[in-house]
């Protein structure tokens, strides 16, 4: 391991070296390559600074596998900043490249690499370049995601350039701006007819709002129908392939394309609502060949995207608070592992969501009677756009629950947010409103906080608490209502004429979709019971009694054992039930029930047959999943004066992450033995929950949105 150090007028070379770590070093004034390794496996190059190089700053190749190049800063380095040759199964992320020649180059036989969230800025010929050769020696099955390529000049200023026999290269959510040079305004130049590609482009200054893409057939002139088309172009058919392509599940209409002679291949371009999905395929006369091509690309997308987890909704990808993260910071604070901090206009309780290089968070501006969705740049925290609506209705709420506590949800193309009485709003990734659906007034003395949830083509919302309350499913593309189920125990919590006291009942829970007994079930905790619905119709499948009239938490689920856990709020009832039943399963499938425990407001997590939760009084608890037996309970105390907790836990890499209202963040071991790994002081009050994605930890306080990242101090 090489940890820190200064290397002037020299380079670091590794040949036939395995399991090597180079971290935090500075390499400058190198004549050849800065850091280079060949025929080496499991090499980690992290948080290094390379500058003033005559040739390649980082060179990985000649049979290298499973390399990780992360968090490096490269400046002013000759012909190529980052170069791959024969690299396979590598991860290249969060590097910053500036003032050099090519940005990232793939040579021959580079397979199954993931290049994501890199910044390529102010380069002479900066781009991501696939230099594939003929035959089987191209660069195949690589994913390029969430990179920023900005301000390119020189003779060959192109954002992403693909040549040779390069197949199944997936391009997703990349920003390409200010293209210039010999192919002016060209974001992507494809000189191959193989593979399936998708990308999101942002117009250059000379063509604002345009999507720029050239596709060349090797040895011919450009295919001009696909060269330029504005974002407002209506869908147009391309041959007779519309039906075939729609089976991919991502097509919203064929924008442009060019059928060749009937005996030759068909070249098509497909664009979705917010994404440019370019399917450059060998579509022969038979549907079988085109389907196999698209399926191959789909398998690649699913396989590689699992390595780059987004946080698309309240409580993460499955709504259970469980993340596949391995490198979250253990410690953070105002001067430790801070990547950025963005001030927010007013207080708020909602949790951010993350997709690619975008962070979304809701914000109420009470002084202006406005509710908004903010879109921030993930790399810098800079506000990219905000959209919202004015709200004239006088909705009551609790003093600790400002309007706008509902978190957004996204599927990577659209973002849906609930603004209470103002209704549900859907926006694309550029901030354009796609649809709006008014659902009526929302009124409860403690406000609202359930978040919308997306599954398949439907958007679900637990509209409540208050009168009326209901579970509704909408078409996520149009906002049209598909079905609705009323909650009969609804009440606003306000004392009504003739009542001795007000009725306190309602659910702030967000539904989840599970799979049990070979079917999907939509699960929601409502007053006094948890219910399973058929997701496409709203038909009730089963219910189980045993929770409070007030419900604050979201359901938890263990798929291996098909056990569902539901918790009430005030007075803290809880139960566990075997999913997949029919009718009232209280007596037949309920495993246990707690009549009263600590007050549950934040939701917990499940791991290895145990439930973990941090309760309102600031007491952490561990229970056995199948029996409900209490294993341990401990009060978590930090430096802050206020230790109450309304936030939900996150589970990642065997660790439990939570934060109390005083801003003390805790990392616990997820174990039958209580163990605090870290206590972190932030010094700002929060009622929001954390969000995590790709090594980043996001915390929304009453003053700002923070992003923490380990080992990013340079």
C-alpha cells in the first residue's frame, strides 16, 4: 500500500501486481505516465492529485481486472488523462479532469467497465472515447453514467465518441455541454452500427434546447435525419419497428430514424420523454434478431446498474431503508468529510432522493405560500432548477411539521411530488411539468407527510390523514386516476360540535410493494391494521389487526421469510405477520403483537432475523423478528441538547445509520450485541431522515442540505 507522499519528476509503476492500493499521493511533472499498471488485478487508486504530465496521467491496461480509480484530481496532463487498454470489470468514478487532451479513453478489449459521476472540464479535446478496432477487439459492455463533459475545444471537441466494433455501450444521464471543434455542437458521435446506447444530452450554447447526435455509417456520409432534432419534435415512425421497440419498456415514441434498403440493416433512434435513448441496432427482417439485441442491452443495464444504486424514493429503492452501499462515511461533521453544504430557504422535514447526478428535495416557503421541488447538482450541491406552486389554502399542521414533509419519488425519467391540498405534480428531469392531479383538500391538525411511491406504470399515494383519507393509484405517465380505496376511520383530529373530545386517528405511512406467495402485494399501515392490496386493481387481499389508531411508520419486510412488520405510533403497538394470506389473518398468520412499546415515529430496518429501530425518546431497540423478543434497548446520547428522534434508520454494510433531532448522527453495529461505532455532531436540528447513494450520505437539516463523502478533503 502506498499512502500519501509527493512524487516530483517521476511516476508510479505497477506491473503484475495484485491487491495494491495507491491513496492520497501527489504526482507531478511526469515525463511519461503518472500512475500505470499492467497485468494487475484489484488495484485501487484513490484521492490522488496528478498534474503537469507530458503523457497519460493514469494508465490501466494489458489484462488488468477489477481496478478501482476513484476520487482523483488530474490537471494539465498531455495527450490523455485517463487511458484503458484491455481493462475489464473496472470502476472509474468521481474523478475530476481539467485542462488536458482526451478525457477518458477505452482502447481494445475493454469489457464490463463502469464509468460514472466523473467531471471532464475545460479540456482541449476532452471526451469519453471508445477507440474500438475491428473484429472482436472493440470495447464492449461498458456503462457510462452521470458524467459531466463541459467546455470542450480543439479540433476534435466531441462529448462521447464511439468508433469501431464497439457493442452494448450504455450511456445514461450524462451532461454534455458546449461542444465545439470540427464537429461543432455534436454531443455524441457514433461511427458504428453495433450496440445499444442511451444518453441524456444538454444543448450547447449555439443550439439551446437541442439534442445533438450524429450517427455515421462507417465509410459513408453522416446519416442526416438523425443529426439534429429539437426537444419539442413530435414522435415519428421509423419503418415498421415501433411495436418491436416498445417492448423494451423505455420507448415513448420514435423521434427519428432511417430505414436502409430492404435487404440491409435498419438504423433507428429512439427518444424517451426526458432521456435520449439511442438504439443503434442490426434490425434484420426477423423480430427475433432485434429482440435479442435489445434484450442483451437490457441485461447489461440491469446488471451494471445494480452496482450503482440510486436512492429514488423515501426509504430507498425498496422503501425499506436498506442500501447496498459499502463505502459510506463512518464519521462526519461540519469540518469532516463534507463534500458540500447548500443552504435551504426555510425549515423542512422531507428527505432528499438521488438519481444519477441529480438530488431532489421538497421545500415549503411559508412566507410566500409556495411549495417547491428543488433539483440540485449532485457533484456540487448547486441549485439547477426549482418548480412548484402557490398554495392559498390554510392547512393546519403541527408546529414541528412544516408543510412539505412529503418526499419526492423518481423512476429516472420523471419526478412526482405531493404538495398536500395543491395535489400531485409530475416533472421531468429538466423541470418541465408533465402532469398535475388535484385530489381535494388535505386537512389534519398535525399536517401530512406520506410520500408517493412508483411501481410499474402506477404512482401510489396514501392521501391522508384527515377527511377524506384514501389510497389512490394514478397512471404515472398521465396522472389519470386508476383506482381508489377509502379509509373509513378518517378524521381531522379537530374537535367537532357534539364531541366531548377530538378523535385522534390517521396514517402518515408510505406504502411498499412486496412479493409473497408468488404474487405482488401493496402493503399499507392504516389505523388499527395493516392491509395488503392487489397493486393493479386495489382489491383487498388480506388484513391484520393490532396497531394503533395513529400510524407514523412505514411497513418493514423480510423477503426470505415473507414476514411483514407493522408499527403504530402513539403508544407504540407493533406486530409481525406472515404475508401472502387471504381475508382477516389476525388469528391465523399473526406471529406476535406488542400492545405497547416506545413511541414509533421513525421507521426501522430488518437484518438477519432482527428488527432495529430508534424510537421517539431516543432509545434504540433490537427485537427478534419471528418472536418479537426484545434483545437490547439503549438510549443514544450525543453532544446535542435534544435527543428525541423522528428520523428513520438506514441499513448499509452491516451498519445502522440514524440521526436525532439535535443533529447527532449515530452509526451502530447491526448485531445482537449493542455497539456504537461512531457519534457525529452536526450542530443543526433535523427531523428528516438520511439518504445514501454511491458512497454519499445526504442529511437535510432545518437550515441546509449536506452531502458527506469519505476521503474527499482535497
